[in-house]
């Protein structure tokens, strides 16, 4: 069951610049905290006067603050786009609605073109089949599906959510078997770039899902050498690619480069990552899973062995 908070409630809370506090019920507070990836205690803290004043000034200038907690991989994606293409993170965020709209319109245009080809092939099949009822039946089903696709495109149903009920019995998954996912797969394939990778096994693209992707994967592999802490340092902005000393670049300096990246993570965060890693291993118990250990935990184990 998905936890929800009413739109009206959220709108009231968003007026905090005028009314610094909102008396939320325990249920609303818990649900908001879960979505924002913070604790209820954090939400209950009094906003700083400076923050309230700044929000008021921003509103006067027509600016609005957006608050969203994103996964580490998404944060890393923003930073890799900045490094590879020179587009600042702030600009990426501001342009995101435009990019999404362009992708959506591009997918609709791609579907129209594909649909025209399908209808052409259906007519060809009908003419080749002559009076054979099997071919006529196949064409009828194709034309029926084409009609539904036309309606979906016309209503800008980007994810193809409105499908016939019997489609589900064929194994249809709206987060995987949808036209937008098909379009992105085709787009990445046509571009022929290795700097944008979509995981074919985890390609959930829908209103509530997003794909597993990597941007600049080859460069990341070279720099972090598969070390999860080194990649974490880049993802969280503790270290930037442009700041890596030149003498640490190159295949012959991998070990020292990884150590440098990991050293940029605050000690408190390292301890927290070790604790979470240990907790995960404890929960998994005896399951035989290949989970990469962090550098911190590996070094800690080595020190214990030496002792």
C-alpha cells in the first residue's frame, strides 16, 4: 500500500514562508518524513529566521524552492553531465521540464511514424493473404491495436497506460513494456554512445518508476576502479573530477587516486556507511550475495587482521 498525503495538505504546508509552522498529524508527519528521507524530528525543527527571510525574498523575485531527495546515482548523474558537457547542475534542474517535454513529444512523434509503418504492413499482409481468413483475422487484430495506439498518441498518453485488459494476461508490465521505454531504448541505440547507458534488465520507466542508468560510465570506472566509496565521494560532491590532482590520473595511479577520493569523505559519513553496510550484511545473514565492501570496511578488516 502506497502512503499518500493529500494535495490540499501539501499546499497548506508549502505556505510555510507566510506561516513558519504547520501542525501536522503524526501520520502526515511520518509520511512526509519517509518521502523526504529525513526524520520526523528534522521536520519538527523550527526554520531558521534567515531561511524564512530568504524564502520571502525569493518569492518576491518570482523564484520558488524545490525540495526533493534523490538517490546518490541521480546526484552523480547531474555531476557527470556537468563534467562531460559543461552544463551546470542548476541549469540541468531548471531545464529538466523542457528536456522531459522534448523527450515526451519525441516519443509521440516516433510512435506516429512506427504506427504508419505498422498500418502499411497490415494492408500489405491483407493483400497477400487474399481470402485466407487467418490472415484477415491477424490484420483485424493489428488494425484494432493501431486504433488504440492512435487514441493513446492523441491523448498524449506517453507511457501507454491505457491498454486493453487482455494485454495484462500476456505479461504486460506498464513500467517496462511501455512506448516511452521503447523510445528511450531506440534513442540510445541510434546515438551509439557509450557515455549514456541504460540497464536493459532494470528499465522501469513510468509515472512511478525510472530507469537504472549511468552517465560517463567508462570514465567513472577508470577513476573509481569499482570502489563504491570513491564513486560515492564523486556522487555527493565531496570530490570533483576537475579537482583530482594531475599526478593521480592514469592507470598507473589507480590505488592512490582511489585513496584520495575516499579521503574526501567526512569521517562521520564513513562511519555511518560502515554501520549501514554492517547492518545490511547482518540482515542478509547467510545469503550468498556479491555485495561490494566499502574501502573503509576493507581497511578496518585489514587493521583488525594485522592486530
